[in-house]
C-alpha cells in the first residue's frame, strides 16, 4: 500500500517530468544537451525521468531554459492566448478588452471575452518579460 506522502511525491515528480518532453521538442534540443547546458553534466533530465527530484534551483534553471513556468502552491489563473501565423512565422497574441483604465488604485477587472487579440513577436515579449497568457491590453480613459 502506498503512503499518502509517497503518492504526493510521485504526483510532484510527475508534475515536473510531464512538461519537459514537449518542451525539449519545441526547443529542438536533446535531454542530454539541455542537461549539459543547465547543470554542466548529462544526468539532470535522466534523473528526473527516473523519478528523482533535483533541488528547486536546478528545476527552476531547467524550466527557465525550456521556457516553462514553475510555480508552487495553488495553480495560477492563466489564460492561453491563441498564436498567429504571419508570413510563416508564429507570433504570440495578447488579449484586448474593450475597457478603459483611469488613474487610481490600479485595479482593472475586464469582464467577458476579449474583443480581439494583437500579435507580438515571441522574442520581443520574452525580452520584455511579458507572458502573453497572463497579460491583456486595454486603453486609457480620455
């Protein structure tokens, strides 16, 4: 019989392992190359595949390298925005809401569906530290 702690450990290990394989494919690197780039030896992803959990610093570095989000605790509410294909290049989009913002206490609560999405270069968004699924566009009040 599996203890509750063993089950939680296995769930945690699975949550770490699951996004890695598709991220390696998206980035076009092998597990060995990613491990070498992140920690300087080829065992990091091999250990994760075997169910061994490395330190959070190594997980964070690996997830950053693979452009994955890492969070602990309650899952964040994030909306996956569609991508746009423009002249054969894939762009991320950011939701645009038909609401206005005014100077005040900084709370903006767009409700309903976005009116459209605007496309931005993935490279530019990443260079600005902008996560498309966690961002939205509005216009300022006049």
